[in-house]
């Protein structure tokens, strides 16, 4: 590649006029896990993954564990020692396609690290990842949360519900969320997992099969929107941080550029409309619990 970016990312960067900024930021993308990233990963409790299923649908999944469950084995190799919860499509997806995107996120410090590459899942469900891209992202729009350590050991028996559309309860939950994660995939560059945040209400439910959310000013790389512009299939993950529940949705996204639509959302530079194909809701997806501390100072109001 002559650029760290693929054609979709370059096209969105050009449309928004940030080619030079993106080019400069691209220098921070490498394939090696440098000492700062190694130290960060060693303390993490939560990662989000992006994988692709047999129908090329993209899913975002949650993995959690004790500090050190993400182990750096070499400069381009990590081991994630965490079995996905029953009902999550992650293990089956990795047996079919080895592309994976990973986002390691520290909710207390608002630091986040992206690692994209090729993975193998082992019989014990641990994941080995060989990195192709490693880079830190800015802390924008991450709400601060503190891990409540005294409940992390409680046993959890997951309950799984699969539906073609959102239930009324799920719609109400998503309409009040301040955080979600988005997984996308480019056929040549691979999978990617990213974060989205804002004040409650920044995700709007249009109906049981469709929702829309704003795209705020970010790091100007446009990894997610670049992927969507080439491949609209993507997945969303909503986490109930206080109760350990999740909602995973897979479907198709489209970017809305028209100003008469973006004015409906404070601070929006674009909108993303998401058409739902399937929903997986899991009660007891994680035994970890977080307490809300404060909203990001970057959230538009």
C-alpha cells in the first residue's frame, strides 16, 4: 500500500477536506505493539471485537477479564484469555474468517487502543492475534466510568434472546444510552472496532428496525465511515455497564451528508442511519460492573 488508508477512507477524507491532517495522523499507525501500548494492554479489563459471520454480516462483541487477560507475547502478537459468553457469534465467526478488529478501552482514563489483524481461536476459546495496525485514539466522547470491583466475582448465567427487530424494552434502552461500539469491515483492509459516545438521546430510534446517530468531529482518519462507504455491513454493541447486559445488532449502515438532516442533532457533521438485520440480547454477558462518573467534556449539547 502507498497509503496507510484504503480508498474508502481516502474518499471520505477528501470529501471533508482533511487529507493533510489524516496524512499526518497516519504516521502514528504501525504494526508493532510498542512498550506504551504493551503497558496499557496489561492493565485492561475490557475489549471490543469486530468479526464477520458466514453471511458476511459484521458483529461487535464484548470480552472482559482480569488485568492481564490481554497478554502481549511479541511485538506483533497478543493472546486474549477470555471466552466469549454463550450465544455470542464471535467464536464461530473466527473459525470462518480470521480478520479481527479490537478496541481496548479504559473507561476510567478515557484511553483507547485499536489493534487490527488476523486471529486464530484456540480450543480453550483464547484468541491469538497477529497485528497489522496498532494505534491509540483520542479520548473524545468517552464517558468516564469506574469499575465496581466488589461485584466482579458474582456468578452470571447468561440468557440469550435473538430477534429480527428491537423489542420495545430494547428501543427504550438504546434511546437512553450514552455509549455504543461499532464494528465495520473492509474486504482488503480487514475488520475494525470503534467507539461512539454522546449525551443520552444521541441515538434515535426511527422504528423497530432502524436507528440513526450523529457523527461528530473526530480524529479525521474516518476508519469507520471509510469502511461503510465501501461495505455498508456493520454491527453495533450496546452495553448496560451497571448490570452486565448487552445488545448486539448487525445490519447495514448508510452515511447521511445532507445539512437539513444533520441540523436535527447538535454538533453533528454527518449522520449514520442503520438498518437492523438481527438482534442478539444477552443478560449476564459480563460479571463486571461500572459506575457512571461523568460525561465527556467534548459531548455536543
